[in-house]
């Protein structure tokens, strides 16, 4: 506290961070929770219209999480343990769904397996009804298994191979080593994968909206329908609050798991011991499983590319570029430009803000530090549709009409995506000895100058995590912006959703390909620039 008294600029910076968090995280969400009032909640709960969507949400979350995590574990095990070929190819395919809006999988699913789908009707002559629980379940499995794969692969790669080698040396077979050593050691990553995937699936809006039909509502689609069809803001707020409570429950379970039982497998000693080799049969089984899954993903995204480049897929496969010309023309091109500008600005601001807030919390010794820490990770548990509804309720005011709505979308992107960059910053700061900060201040530098010239260069990795995460989520999100956009501030995901609803598959898939390509190109440029800075820093050193 004395350092704050000695440095008024630091105190002002802390107050500014707290004010921004209260204004753009706490206030909008309180507006949603308090909107119905006690009487409104009682009336809404008595009507019971929320029971079926609640049951559907829970059922869909359980089913989709189970299959997504199962596929994610198989994929991760194959990448870390097997000796199969084509691993770089499978790794690239495994992250492809992360770079696209999840609901485009539903659009491709309709093209492939719908009533006039390429596979169902074109190959088998069948016209199945893909709408409802089964359709959404299959789509969400493919759309969200990469999250489970990434977390489980990270946990498996960090485990110490000496434990497995010791079990093998004691006579345990491959299956016994797997069940008694490998699987227990993967429990932290497996638990985090289950809960993280469940949160994403529970909050998903696009896939249930496109494939749920009018007979399969989940909580996010019910909230949207209440506003878009009936203007029932209070009922939508009540539904969103129920969704928030479920998401908070899952997130608190994840936090408790992360801070609970210890599974220490990395000590101060390094180990060059290789992992016990898996049998040739297991490697071939892993290869077959990954090949099938990669084939499904390539089929999904390949159909999007083909549809974007043909006149009327699948009936007329004549090559054309008219869909891309449509995407780049007039206001349609504005949507892609808005996406790039909004996402880029939000990613840069969110990464720096998260790093600065992490430094204030981690290095500070002031009252209320724990409360600010909690508020900064709170958006990780807030569904996108709830966050967007909060901004609609709080900032859709006449006296704010002078503010360009694009800035509101940017601010929503910034604060909804803070938790990942913030937690990366805190983790990085814990690895930096406080004596480094103290050395800078002892030489006469202020705390803020020490942060700018000492801490930021040392935490470039945390900045990159915050930037990339925010950018990718901003480019691919639909639920957050569904209530916030206006015609001049339309983004690519909104246009894709609108075109799919109009059954304009050619333009919708061209938009999707352009959106994914733009995200990959922007991230590639960022990676090259970041690598260049590292090389320049090394040369100067």
C-alpha cells in the first residue's frame, strides 16, 4: 500500500483497471440477472417453459462431452504415444475446427447428410431428418473435440516416462501400464478437458440454432428466440441466468480440480528416457482412428471449399468465383473488414490489458486484490449469449447513440476474452523472481516503467497467448455478437448465419472459407512478426 501512496500514477492505473472491470464485466451481467426482478423470476419459473430446454441442454452436454472427450483422448494418445506416420498432418487437421466458427460444421453437415445431402441422398438415396438431438450431438462432437484433444495431449506429454518404464520393468503389460499409470497420470488433463468441453458445448448457440429445429430448444436458443420473436427481454434474462448458473457450476468444478489433488510428474531432474514403445497393432489402430476422424473433418471443410467454388453444390459443379465476388462486394466485403478490424483491435487491447492486470494482482499487496482476481477470471464462466445480452441491456441507451456500435463489439470482445491472457500472465509472473522488479525500482525506475521496460519483454509469450486466443475467438464467435451488431457493424459470422438461414449455401460457404483464410493469414503474419522480434532481440543481446 505504501508503494501506491508513493506512486500516484500506479494508484490511478489500479483504479482505472478496477473501474473498467466493474463497468464492462460486472455491471452488464448484473443488469441481466436483475432485469426480471423477484416477481419476474417467480412467474417465469412457475410457467415451466424453461424445463424442456434445460433438460435438452443437460442431455446434449452430457452426450456431446462424452463423445468429444473420447475422440479427443484417442487423438491425443495417438499423437503422444504411438509410432504412427503422418503426425504433422494429423496435428494440423486436429486444430482446423478451432479456426472456424463452430456452427459451420452444422452447415456442412446439412450439405452432406441432409434431406438432399451429397452422402445421404446422392450416394444412398435416403432423405433422413437430421434435425433434433442426434444431429446436434454429432455436429458438436466434431466441432468441440479439438478442445479436449489439446488439453489431454498437453497432460500426456508432460507425464514422466520413467514411471511407465518402471512399471514395464516390473513385468506389467502394455494394457496394465495404460490402466494403472498412463490413465491416472492423465486425470488432471482429462478432468480439465471434460469440464472445459462441457462449458463450450453448454454455451454453444449456432449449432443448436441451425440443427435443433423448432422442436429442440436448448437454453441459448430459447433466450435468443424469446428476444427475436417476442421481444421478451425479461424472460430471456431469466433463461440466460439459468444458463449462467450451470456454466458457473462447471467452471467452479474445473477450478477446484485444477487446485485439488496433486499429480506431480515433473521434478527438478530432467529425463531423456523415451516412453515405452506401444505395440505395432496399437499404432495401426491409432492411425486408423485418426485417419477416419481426419477424413470426416476434411469432408466437412472440403465440402465447404467445393461449395464455395461451384455454381450450385452439389447439383451443378461448374467452377465459378461468383460467390467470392459476392462476398467481397459492397457491404458484404465490409463484414470481413469489420471482422478483421474488430478482432485485431480487441486482441491487441485485451492482451496488453490482461498482462497489466495480471501484474497488478500478482505483484500487488493492496486490499481487494483477491476480489479483482476473481472478477478478471469470471468471464471464462459467462456464456457468450449472456455476455452479449448484458451489453445489450446495459449499453443500448439513447444517450449512448453517439458511440459507434463497432466499439461496443470491440469492448465486448476485449473483456469476454480476458481470462486466458490474464491467467497466462499470472503464471508467467510467478516464474519471475520479485528481485528483478525490485532491482529496477532500486535504480530509480517507477513501478510502471519497470513493468514497461522489464516485465513486458520477459512475458512476450503471455502476450502472444492473449492476442491469439482473443483474435481467434473474436473471428469465430456468433453468440456474443448476435445481439450487438447493426447493419454497418455486421461481422462475418453474422453474415454466414444469415446466409445459411436464407439457404444461400454458395455465399455462406464462400464467407466461411474467407473467414477461416483471413484468420490463418492474420495469425501467420503475427507469428512471423513475433519471430522477427525474437530474432532481433537475440541479435541485439
